[in-house]
């Protein structure tokens, strides 16, 4: 619970307005100039797109308020926090999640004759592992706890994603 408290606190107080978040970079969090976007989450494709482009200042304030509320509940009444989290898990248990359909743009170009170099590992599990590893020292968590959290990043991805409602209904 201490690592989750540290994570919620860090997310609720994180200055997203001046951070560039690139989970696949050697340093996932780097400084950026405040711009039109309240939050910048770099696309793992390296094409310069902001995956958090629809998050405006109002949505960021709502996200922070929800994180603070979760942190307060976890701190003051852990049993209530976990009961509510379990209720949310049951609510989402039988749902099916899938990405938006990609429009057909015609036939694909032929494959290159020479194989491209392998890509680094990607995915939310890898990103969460990097995020937890980067967030733990900031939040003051012990290195041993951070190592355990990185090992269980798939579980953390599921817990954090479902708690915050990052999936879209199919």
C-alpha cells in the first residue's frame, strides 16, 4: 500500500504541464516548455504525436482531484479504498475492450527485402515498469520496493488502469 500511496501522491502533484513523458526514452520524464497541451505523452512510434492531446487543463484538474480523493481514501480508510477498488474490478470484469477500428487505406506496401533492426520492447507493462522505477525515487520509496513493483508491472498496469478508468468500453 505504501508504494501505491507514493504513486498516487506523485501523480496528483506531478507538474505535467512542464513534463514530456516518453516511456520508451532512457529518461521517461524530461522538461518541456509549457505549451497549449496540458500534458504531453510521446507516441511510442517516435512520430512526434502527443497521445494526451485531448487532455486540457480542466481534464487534468479532474484527474488530479480523483487522484487526491483516492489517496485520501487509501490513507484514511484503506479497507474502504480496497472495497471500492474491488467493486470497480467486478464492474469491468466481464467487459470486452478493444481499440478503435483502423480505416482501410488501401493495400500495404511490399515488405522490405532487408529486415529492419529489432524495436525495443513496448507496451503499457514496459512503460509502467519504467514509470514505477522513475517515480519511486521521486516519491521517496525504498529501492527494494521499487524493484518488486517493476517485477509486477503487469499487475500494476491492470490495477492502475482499471482504478483510473483508462480503458474505453467496446
